[in-house]
């Protein structure tokens, strides 16, 4: 390319003008992305759909046939309903509690740090943001050790502070395992929300507060009429995408408890399994590829609906125009 | 910023209720900091504790040593995991960038048939994380020769998720002034020259950041890696650390902690260094989402 610019001989100019057309063809620029996305993302999705209509599993590997929507029937109203429904319910609760919990903690801390009289606030912020900086998988794995009943640091600390007298069985009781998973998720997720809230707090013009002060508004009114609406406006789309992310938050479910403790009623999913980890187990542990694929499709529709709402809210569709 | 500082100068003395409020806020934040730091401190302490600390009864060990770090490096496959992770993350991030930038350029600067639907379908695909296709990917990997335990196959499948990055880079190219390209085009530059001589140099600082954050994102990838990589010498940091748990975690907790710290430290440093970019929202979600 360099030559063409510097040596403007006639022949090269001619070559250049003939090249302009192919240079300006947008599809040349798009080709690598489109081809790779088509082969590596789109085809596996199509294949997932195909598998979900078959009886593909380890036993039927050499005798795969189409069985229509039987897998979906099994999951939604057949023998696998008792696997699917409790997992679905917990996935929902998990996603809601972790999204709004993180947001609430993040909002409160952001409001506190936003006090102009607290000069050392940046130092606090730098410390509080640490869990976000850790590689998520490693941080989540570590929580399994922290929650361990015998040597876990949480039980040791609680016992030394005389809050409890004997170790809490975090990982073996269904309720406590859920609490433990949520604790880890909140710990890992609040710094992001704190960051979001601090960003939108600093974007609120000071004039608003000054005007409110002149009008004699109380701190309470100022918070509910100015601060909260402004934050929600910026955070709303992020909350939804964070909900979609947590709905799929494989790591928290699988790496802390391995989905356990196991449910006595089914081998396929434990008490803390969410849909994503159930799908993973279906394929990886039980080799029921077709069932896993069918669950993926169901999960995809749920995420698609959530994301559609999010894109409407954040105006991403307008950007397309 | 300046206005804020001025405002502070006017208030020479804080009113008593303001001082009280700041102190209450401080106490709440100190409690939050203790709760936030507790897990990290506990793991750092465990990593320096002597023995297996199967029967560790205090958080802070009585004596400190680095035996666990030495053991992890000498006795486990930790360095192999790090090597595998670095290779995979590096190539996935580089390939993704190479795929992403021209496409983002076309979507941002060109008008063509199918642009609108192309962008919409990118959004749609981005909703379907590759881990949901794990059943299909496994079946594919089993059916092609050498599909399992093959780093190339894993890297390829991990590169598939570049739809989100295209949006990210497109947004950034959108923000570059269009007059620059127009001036170059008027001077006789070709579109390709605009791309290589104007857009890419302007993108350069951004590319480094996107590369690093994509790198961090891949570093935590677990689902595809654990699905496709079965043999012990093909594990990455994320899947390898998990073997500490499956292989009798309780006896290995102190070694696990040492490995976790060594594996996390570089990422934390990169992350904190790039934090001002995250604050701008430029790479938000690129890391954990």
C-alpha cells in the first residue's frame, strides 16, 4: 500500500482506481466475521435445534432418529418436569436476588462514597472494586473452600467471634447452600453495580440539587425525586442485561456446590443447580445430548425475551437504523 | 471537578451534622470493606499457612512460609495450565480482534444491503452464548477426527463469540469524526487506505484495551474448555484449579490458595490498570457478561 501512495506513477494510479471498487466492497470487510460466526456460532445453534428433536444420547449414538417434540414434552409436562420446574424456579429466584441484591448494595455504597465531605472516598472505592477485578472462575471456586464446614474461613471467623458455637453446614443443607451461593454471587457482583451507580451519580448535574435546595426540598425528597430516577434511567438496561447474565450464571451454581446438595427426587439436578448447569450436566455427565439441547432451546427463548425487553429499553434497536 | 473544589473551599468548616454524617458513612463503608476483603485475606493467609491445614483452626497461621507456592509450581501441572491458558487466551483474543475490526468498520462506515438485518442478527446471536450450544459442540467434536483434546478446535469454537465485540468496536468507530475519512477520500485515498491509515491508528489504544479485556474474559472460560479438554495436560488455569477440588480439596486447600493467588494476580493488575476505560463504559460487560 505504501508504494501506491508514494510512487504516483501512471500505472499504479490505474491499478489503484481499479482496486477502489473491491476496496469499497463492504462484504470483503464483513466476510471473516460473517463466515466465522456462521460456522462457529450459527451452525452449532442450528445443530442444537436439530438435536433437540432427536433421541441423541450415548446409548442411541448409532441409532439416532427424529422424535419430534417429545423432548420438549418430557421437559415441560412429562417425566422431566420434576427436574425442570424446581430448577427453573430456583434459576429465577437466583437471578432476581443476585441482580437486585448487587444493585442495592452497589447503590448504597455509591451513595455513601458520593459524599463530597469524604475526601478519602477514592481509596475506599479502589478497595471495594477488588472482587470485580478477580478472574470470576477462580474467585467462585475459592468460595467452595471458604464455605467448607471444617476448615472454611467463614466458619472459623464466625466461631472465633462467638456468633456460632458449632460449624454451619453450608454445603450440605439445601437452604444454606443456596444462601452460600447467593453470598458468593453478591460479593462478586456488587462492585460492578457500584461502578454503574457511581457513574450515573456523577452524571447528575449539581444544578438539580441547588434548585431543589432553593425550593426547600428535604434530603429525602431530593433522593426520591432526583437521585433515584436519574440512576434508574441509566441502570435500567444494565439491570436487565445483568439479570440475563445471572440467569445463565453457570459458574456460581456449578463451581461452588456442583449443583448440590442432591435432590432425593432426581439424580439430574441438585438444589442449587440452575438451568445452565443442568444443561451442562445433561450433556457432560449423563450424555443425554438431546435433552440438554432441548433445555438450551427453552433457555434461549427465555433469555431472548429478556434481552428483547432490554434492547427496547436501551434503544439499541434505534442504533441499528 | 473544578466547580466541586471551589464549592469545598467556600465551606470552610463542616457543620456538626455533616461531620456526624460523614463518620456514620465511614463506619458503614469500613464494615463493607471488611466483608469484601475477608475472603481475599483468608485465601492469602491460607496460601502461606504451613502444612495441608486440613485442621486449620485460625485464619491467620502462626508461622508464614511460601512452601505452598513452591509445591504448586514443582509438584502440580500449574505451569502447564498457565501455558495453555496464555496460548488460548492470546490466540482467541487476537483472532477475535482481526475478525472484529474490519466488520465493525463496515457496519460503522458503509451503507449496504442487509446492514440493518446483519446488525440485528448479531444482537440475536449474542444472546445465545456458545455454552448453550455445548451439547451440539460436543457432538460435533466427537464426530470429527481429533476433535477432542485439540487446542485448535477449542480456540476456534471460542472465537465464535465475536458478535458482541463487533458491536463494541462499531460503537467506538462511530465516535470517530467522519470528516477525517471524507477528507482522505477527497484526497484520493481508497476505502482500504482509510481503514488502514486512519481508522486503525486511531483505534490503536482502544484495541489494546479490548484485547486485554477479551483476554481476561477468556481466562475465566470454563464450560467449553472442560467439555472439550479431557486429558490432564490440556487443562487451563480455570479447569486445572478445579482439579484441586475433585482431587481431595480438603487436603489441598492451602495449595489451592497459593495457585489461585498466582493465577489471579496478573489479571487483577491488568484490570486495575485498565479501570479508567471500564468507567467510561467502553468495555463494560466485555469481561463478565
